[in-house]
């Protein structure tokens, strides 16, 4: 499920900002700017009802601008666009924030989802009931 979520994040970034490369978890040596880096910052697993598993994942989408002299303005514009337009149909995003530090935009958010537990196909066995009742 985590992989599907990261794929959805990458696809949405590509849709919103065509031509900007999206990297997953690590920037390679010699990466090309502009670029997004999607990293998972926190993951929590909990138990839900009926054997379900609840997950809470936090992400940091970093943006590296290629504009010299206008880096902060570029990051600000991208941050506003992400706050307004970054939505995933299959997931509810909470706590969306945008901040620029040292010329890098950090767009952070959290999402929660539930995964159904495994069900076994074991059926109940038939039990015979004794109906021999003594009468007085």
C-alpha cells in the first residue's frame, strides 16, 4: 500500500509540474534541477476493528529550484500551487504545510488509511445436538 501511495504522489507531481523530475527517497549524484524529492518521514501502524490495520504516513516533498537569484520566489510559488492543487483522490491528506529553508521548499503532509485484515476461509464445523431428554 505504501508503494501505491508513493506512486500516486509522484504521478500527481508530474501532472501538476510536467518537466520537473521526481525522485524517490534519495537524490542521485548529478541530479537535474528543477526536481522534487519524495521522502517518507514517519510511519505508524496501529490496530483497528475486525483485524484491520491502520497506517499513518507522513511525507516531505522537497523542491529544488533551478532559478538562480529567484530561488525563494520560485519555491514560494510552487508551495502555494501545492497547497491549493495537490490532492489525491484515493487518500485524504491532512496537515498540508509549505516552508522554504536554505533555498529548498518543504511541502509536508500526512495521510491515514486502513488495510483489511486477512480472512481465513475456515468454516464452522457441524455439531450434533443430543435431544435425548428424560421425562419424569
